[in-house]
């Protein structure tokens, strides 16, 4: 104990001596004060503090001034504070794209899974919080021959970012460059021998949570797809460029809350007017799940821009100019008859349109349809309910194309309620709506208004309002006499010069009898 106190006193005297020399140097020679910069002062102070720490540290170790348990805790705390960024070139990945980097990249991913962070309670039950490790591709271009997959299910809070992945010529034709699906059964059996992977074994109904794929260029080399997200929760795909896929650019299957934003997808690299557009195939984004969002995304080539077979998805700022409708393409295809629940807003359908099967709760608004692009409602079981197609702009080439069309090849729409197609402005296309307003004039006792050129559904008018004004000396009695085949007939008891204003509605809710 006395030896420890002596060493402390010696260390303190040395430090005070150095400090006094520093003060003398700064203040003792006024002629040099201007030359002595603040940076120089702080550098000397930093060196002084480091010297002090080294002396005390040596003394603590030799004199056991700090308990072993406290020392270990500090070491663990220091280790935990080290950023967990895994630079793939340190694992042997080739950033020039000449050599196969599959093994190196998967090794980096496996290492990122080796030290799960604490606080797993912040994620879903059964999902281990990895603490936010990052796979940094360092701006390189990496050739891979197999999909990159996470080594275990039941984990979250993980990122891959910052580079290019390119499929080799022998990449599996049905694979995905990044595959967020659960490992195969055989892989899981092998992994279970590891205590870590046993720790990561998931009791959750989701494979992964909060996985971020960011700032990536993915070249599928016409060998399969780009990204597969299977049964995962809160996945983010941000600022990605995905090209040369043959199946799906992005596949989302099961799970929910995958957000795709600020990204570009195309089977072929083109900016429109491609001579091979007729042969475009594949689907840019395939959403086979619920509660997902696609925001500020450009789809520049594929047979189908977005295929949707899940509920409660939303699309905003989407620009589709994949295969044109005239060549057999579709911008957004809603393939979930009777359970649509989809919102499409502020989007740009460029020569390719929207198809909705038996739409129920579908909202399309504030979007621009160019090049005769239109909305097609396709009857499967004859249901259309809760559909809003409002406040859009349509521009065409004066070929008589209707802005909203019906496909009743499987049978007519029979259950139609709360369908509103209205307030759309049109140039070079034919207006179709469920709400129409027409004025007619004549001198007689009968006025017939034909709404067929405007109304969307055949032989369906649910509500009529009209007014009659006359310039004659007498005012005739008049009444609505007939509503059939989308025609309205109004008659008066005497002939009179009159103007008749009629408003009809096909989508109003059915009246309830009292």
C-alpha cells in the first residue's frame, strides 16, 4: 500500500512539473505568445493527459488499485463501443468484380451475426437484436455465383450497403442476389450445432425484422432476380438500382411493412423507345404480402411494373414506363379479387396502365396517365365496391381510348356500390365516369338524355337529379318518366320551350327501405 502511494505521489509531481513548464513557456516570454497557437496548447494538454492516464493505468495494474471485475467491465464496455462495420475487402472480396466474392461476402455476413447486441426486447418476440452491424461494400463491384443469405432466421437490426453486386454466368437461374428467406432445413440442422445459432433460433412468426438494404446496384445478369424478402417485418430497400432480372426485381412474400423507396428497376437498361420493348418480360416488383409501401420509384422496363396480390399496400410517386399496354404490358396489376385495399397516388403511368380484378376499396388519385394509358376494371366474380378514381389527368393521341374501361369477359359486374369515377381531366382520350351532368334544350313535351357516351357501367343509374326551366308564358307540370339503358326521359303535360339539366350517379350507395 505504501509503495502504491509513493508511486502516485511521484506521478503527481511529474505531472505538476510538466504543467509548470507549459505555463512558463506560454506566459514567460511575451514575444512568443502570438506564435503559440491554441492548437499547440491543446495538443500539449492532450499529451499531458495521456501521460497521466498511462502512469495511473500502470500503477492500477501493478498495485491492484482497480478491482479485476471493474477492469473487465471497462474492457467489455470499450469493446462494445467499437463500431461494427464489416469491410468486405478485409475478407478477401474483390472490388474489381474479376474474382468470385461469394465466399468472402457470406463470411462477412456470418461474422456480423456472431455478436448479437443486447436489448433484443426492442424487437419482436423471437427476433434477436443484432445491434446494427453493417456490411460495407466499400463502393466495390462484386461478382457472386450464389445468393447472399443471412446465416440464421430470427434476427434483426442489420444493414448491407454501399456497392454493386453482379451475378456470374453460373448464378442460379431462379436465385436472388440477396435472399432474405429462412435458411434451408439442412442448413438449419448444421447451424443448430452452434450455440450462437441456437441463440438466434426464432420463436417469432417472422424470419427477420428491420433489415436495411441501401445504396446498392444489383445486376442479375439475366439470371433470376434481385432481392427476395420472405416472411419478414419492417424491411427497408432504399436507393437501389436493380437491373437485368428475368423473374422479379424485388419479391416480397408474406410478412409485412416492406418499404421500397428512391429506387430504379428495369429488366433492360433503357430510357424508353426501346426496339426490343415487345419482348420485355419479368416483374419489377412483386408484392405478395400486406401493408407494404412503394414510394418514389421508377420502373423503366419489365412486362409488369408492380404485381400486387396482398392487401393494404400503398404507392406514391411511382413512374412506370415498362412495356406499353399496346404491346401487352401492365404498369400496376392488382390481382387480389375482392380484397384490394390499395392506394395509388401522385404517380405517373407512362404508356402503361393499371389493371384491378374485382376492385374493393381501391383509391387512384392525383396521377398522370400518358400515351393512352388507362385504368381497367376486370370482373372475376362481378364485384366493384368502394372504388375512387378521381382527380387524375389523362393524355392520349385522339384514338378514342376510354380513360376507364371494363373487362367483363368472365361475366358482368353485378355488385356495384360506392364507385366514384369523377373529376378527371382528359385530353385526346374519351371521358368515362360514374357521375355525369348534361343539359338539353327543346320545344316539346319530352326530353331524352343519353348518358351512354359518358357513363362507365352499362344500364346502371342509381340516382337522378334534374331541373327544368322554361321561357314560355306558362309553366308546365313535369316528371321523370323513365330511367333505363343509361337514358333519362323527362316529360311535361304540355309542350313548352325548356332547358333541362340532369345529373346522374352510378356509384351511389343503395337506398335503405324504411
